[in-house]
C-alpha cells in the first residue's frame, strides 16, 4: 500500500452535521440510525423525558434524491432538510444526535436491580451503554451491474412510482427488469406514461404477463441491456442492447435488491427474515418489538418498502413502546427497592 492509499484508508470522514458529544453513563435508549424512523423514535422518547442518544453515520438511503414526495405537508422537501429539522427537534427536548458508525452492539451485564443493559462501540473506539436499543439503520439499494446506471440513480434512474412517478409522468420510461417484482412495477408506471418499454434483461416473463402488457401497450424487449447511453449534456438518453441497437428512454425504473444494514449488529442476535422479491431484513413484531428483549427495530431495516412517512410512524410506535417498557422496569425497580429496605426498617 502506498503512503497516499494508507492516508486515504485511515482518513476520518467529516460529519455532515454538527455532532453532539456522546453521553456519559447509561442512557435510557440508544437509537442506531438517524433517518426518519430513528429520529421519530428518539423524538417520542425525548418528549417522554427519557435520556436518548441517536448514533447516525450520515448516509441516508435517499441521499441522492432531490426531494421527498408523498409525505403530507412536507411533499417536495429535500431529504437533508427533513433530517436537519428532525435532529433539531430531537435536541430541543434534550436528545443527542452523535455522528458515528456502530461496529458492535451486544447485551451487557444487567444492572444491580436486574434491568437490561447493552453496550455499543463506535468505529472510533467510543463506547456507550443503554437500557434499551432501537435499530433503525435502514437499507442500501444494490443496482444491477449495468455500466452508466448508478450515475443516474435517484434522478433519471428511479425505483418508486410513488416517490418519483409524478416527476417522470409522460416521459418515455423503460423498466429494467430485475425479477418478478418488476412486472408489478410496470403496471404502476404504465399509470404514469403511455411510453413504457419493458426490458426483460434475462429475467422470465410468462405468456400471461406478455398478453397483459400487450393489452396496456407496454412494449417488451428481450435482448439484454449492455449499457446506459447519455446525450452530449450527460443526461440519460437510452440504453444500448447486446445487438448494438439503442432504445431511446429518458427514465429507467429499476427494482433494486434491498439489503438491510445489519453490519456491526450481529452481537444483538436479531433474527433475519427473507422478504419475497425484496431482499432480507430484521424480523419485527408489534410496535417494532423483536425476539431479543430490550431491542426494537423500525423503518427500512425491517420494512424495505416503507416510505419516509411510514418509517417515521414505525419509529414513533417503537419509541412509545420502549417508553412503556421502561416505565414498567422503573416501577419494578422501585418495588424491589422497597422490598429490600423493609427488613432493615423492621429491625430498627
């Protein structure tokens, strides 16, 4: 490794926002992930007078998008602005938002009164302890390996008809198939444009679906796509096929593989489930509860198709449930304290 490579490998990424100091001692709740789910969970907890710390790496899934859509009262707001407001509101009630990356999280020895404890370690070596943990790390989208595709991700290469559909209405749109989920994708984007082409790209398309596509005027191209073609200004202009033909398109819709961000969380022992045609994510129950006592999950890490509003709502439900369980634990500890003090009081 050269000196330059060594320096780049050890370089510290500057925080994209002002970071709070990591709290000392044990906090009531630690939230791993500072997106909509994590921040809304933290907001509920902070407003309940719980000590709460959010650990956020500053890499939201929708970082490349120009605006969030379909979110009541905030439609059209840039993602960074929503996160900025969210962090500000959590801090308004005493919560902390800390820039960092979690590299390990695991149960620790319980407190003297038997309450749960968890230890979390960050990439820079800092450690903190919490009574309860909310995992809201989100997911990452894995695109097909087609040259030129990733460069347009979030702009001319889109995935969600509800997030981006209105903005690409009436444009010549291509569906770059990745599997069975792309068939449903096509019907939704057909609602938005008459100029729709479905590139099977090596995936299966049964005769019934072909007939239904034909009925809706959806063109099917079976020749594989080899690259994305740009115009002279760098805008997406179409796709090149394996036979050399270029099919003009202004927008490509892709259903990417969605991978939950689980790195560093293995020590919690959270069960993972396969989601049909969508990838994998942490299993969750009511209000984001998990099979691991003291740990909740919310947002895209457990529900890959949840938009910002749904993820925020899931975080709020989890935050409220965490607060409820902490209240029960506080009461149990108070009763235990009285019981332990009673024999001493009787001997005086």
